[in-house]
């Protein structure tokens, strides 16, 4: 069973932005860093450029739910930060899910299929 803990401190986000690798898609940016532990840590951000609080909270909820869907299929030991990119249209759940799968595959974080 994989456990994911939240990344809450600004210092931890800044460390990931500075030292981590990043992968870009249309609606999301994924920052990642190996955390040398048996758990994953997740951070989700959406800047004020993205929109008002309702829109930002909606995209955060979508990202969190998509991550929850893939959580059991991931290897452990990573810090992950998803950043919502501003765009004209609000992405749907399926758009976010497809992009998240693309980014996580690029990172090669999925457990091997047996």
C-alpha cells in the first residue's frame, strides 16, 4: 500500500522547483525529486493567474482526484508537485487524467506491468 503525504511548506516547494526535474504538458507542469524514503509526497499549486479562487480550487480538486486514481500504480520515494498552467478553457477531468498519465509515464514512475 502506498501512502502519499502532502507537501505544505513553502521551503519544500522551492527546493523542488530549484533542484527537481520538470515535465511540461498543456494544462500541467510536473516537478519531481527523489526523496529517499518509502512514501510519496504530493503538492498541488495554481497561481492567481489561473483565475479566481473557485477556478483554482476546482483545478486542485481535479488534480488531486486524478492522482488518487493512479496512486496505487506508482513507485514510492518521490516528491511530486503539479502546477496548473493557465489556459483559456477549464480542462475536464479526462483531460487532466490523460495529461497526468502522460507526465507520470515520462517520469517512468509507474510500477512494471506484470
